[in-house]
C-alpha cells in the first residue's frame, strides 16, 4: 500500500482557507506543453493567492470546479472567470446551479493527458459530486478522490458507496477539515470514520443528534453559489451549457 | 520534474495546528514490520490527535523531534514522552536545549529503512536545523526538506544555502504557513520567495523593516521548549544524551 501519489505528469497542491477551513485543490498536467490546470472548490477570499500560484507555476487554468453548492463560503469560480478569460466553471447538473459546464455521473474532465471522473455522492446536498482521478497507466497511483463534503476525515457527511468501493489506498482529499488533517485513505476511513463504522440506525442517530448551529454564511453563500459566485461581480449572464 | 513524492515505504502525513499555524509532520516506514515512525514539530495542543492517528495507522512512534526552539507554541515532545514510553525527543545540540538525542550537522536519524539527514539552518534561532530525507534508491523521490522556520513558503526566515543547494524538485515543508500553502519546492522558492530574490542589502532592508510584534506566546513557549515541553508535566529529570 503506497501512501503517497506517484505521477510524472501531475502537479498537485492542497491550499487552505482558514476562516471556513476549506481546502482548494490545484491539479495540472505539467508534461503537456500548455500545462493545463484546474481548481477544485476555490474560495472567493483566496482567489488572488490561487491565481498568483497558477501564474508562478506557468500553468494555464482551464476549469474552476465545485463539488457542490457550498453553504459556508462563497465559491471563487465567478471571480476567477472575471480575472482569467477562457476559464470554464463546472458544477453538477443535479445541483440546479448555473455554470459553463454542467456535469453528470460518469462524465470525464480532461486536462492534458490526465482526467477526473465524476461520481455522484449526494447527501450533504442533492447535487454533491466527488471528482476521482482516472484509472490507467498515465494516471496518478494511488488514485485521489476529491470528496467535497460527502466524506470528511473521521467525520463524513454520509456513508457513500461511490467512494468506499474505490481501492483501499485511494487518497481522500475533503473540502474541509476542522482538526488539521490534510488527507486520509479509503481503507482508513472504512476503519475509523465514526459515521461509517455504525449501522444505518446508529448513523441516523448520530446525524439527528448533531445539533449543528445554523451555518453563519448560509444566507449569503447559497444564493451566490447557485450562480457560481457571479451574483454581485457583473451583470453578464452566465452561459449554462450542458456537455 | 516530479511534483509528488514517490515511495513504497514512506507513509507521510501533514497535520495543521490552526492557532499557531504550525505544521506537524508524521513519517513512517510502513514496509518495516514495526512500522517505526517519527513526528517533526508536534504541538502540545494537538498531541492527542497525533497519537490517535499513530495508533490507528498501527505505527510505532520512536522519535518526537523539533527543528528548533519554538517561540510561538509549546512543543508536544514532552507530553508525548509521558504518554508513549520509549519515545526519544530530538533537537540540535546547538539549540542548548535538553532532549534524549542531541543532533549535529550531518547526523542521520533512521526509522526502518528510511532516514533523515540533519542540515544546520541557523538564522531564525542559532540551533535551527532542517531535516532532509535521504538520497538513495529506497528513499523518497523527490527528496523532502522539513525546514522549520528557516524557509517558509514565499517568505523565509533567511536565505539558506543548506537548502538551496538541494535538487530543484526537493519538496519544502515548512513549520508554519499563514496563507494556506502546504508545500513548495526549492526551484519555486528560488524564483519567487521575496526574501531570496533580493541581494544582501535588499534582504537586510526587508528584515529590519518587518516591524514584527512581540510574539504573544514567547515568554511561555521558549522556557518550556528549552526543556522540550517537560516544564510543568512532571518533576522527572530529562536525560540528555548526545549521540
Ligand atoms: Fe462545504
Ligand atoms: Fe516557529
């Protein structure tokens, strides 16, 4: 079992936004002459940082993607689109949001020779998807799953068999972490995630007794994120083209 | 240039402590039957989290190491020693601190088939060292440098040639990050670190004009860290054995 991802093509960076404890992920194929890149779950407040890094590394950003309609922060995808012409925003069709590319279960998102697969992981929100690196000789090994809020380290949104049928060494990169963890594996979460090690009854019990406070950003974040963060940035209509 | 570390032996985890923005690193040789492990720069407040993870992953913690005498948080090494018998604390001889193992330039710290090299990187404090993964067929490729406060991403403690003579693809893992970066490379910092791209005069100027506030934890943290966090945990004397 390998605990680190090996790939001669992939450039990978995990980036943290402290206020909402959100992870943004930068992936690029650096073996391709264009160095095409994508950002998963960018946050509006850290767009400047993310775009400087993209520039410094000589990458060409092509996609700004969301795993779901976030309730705790405003997505950076709208702001990115105004700053980098040509970048396409991506979200699931099932999220009922506006974006340039509306993806569905099984769709593939290509960047250079690398690609991500779309796996529906509804629960936290209806349109939640996970993005999983491809399977194949050129693709990163072990695979990497960007699970959004569907699976958090040692505390997930819900049990999700779309993720837990992946190989045990698949690396799990969540959208958030509140305890300082940066990564886990499918095997590890199957053993130690408190919500996965319970049966259905036990799981329902945990969820009903969480007593979560009303998310402080929800009234601002959700309406903005339904239009991919473009609400107050410009009056330009967003082209929603389903692939 | 590879941007991810590849090793079939290494288990690697980066862990974050939000209050002091400190990174703790867990490394283990999982190919070895004992799965010997070490922690670099553990923080007292997150010792429970770190030790649970060590236990869940079935590792045997053998070293709790510091890159330097921290001024911004209390090291977790003292607390770890009281909780896990047999763990040895490690710090540099030049730091004038107490620890079980006092290391010097060029020393090697072995865990299973893997090892770290000690590189002196004084500046931030006199006894600052960086720990760099070994060079060899079994060792992680690219190499990984745990630079403490000597090199921070896009803003270092000082220019340090002990680090900047390493291969350009060497991954840099700092003790802190305040902007949400998790990793960089030697090549990248040589190009974009604002304190490295200046000449000596320019660098002095930046340092003199930082106007840093008096570190809020310094009066608690430094005396505690000079005895590796054992100040108020027990009256037991700490055995300081130089290798
Ligand atoms: Fe979220
Ligand atoms: Fe420090």
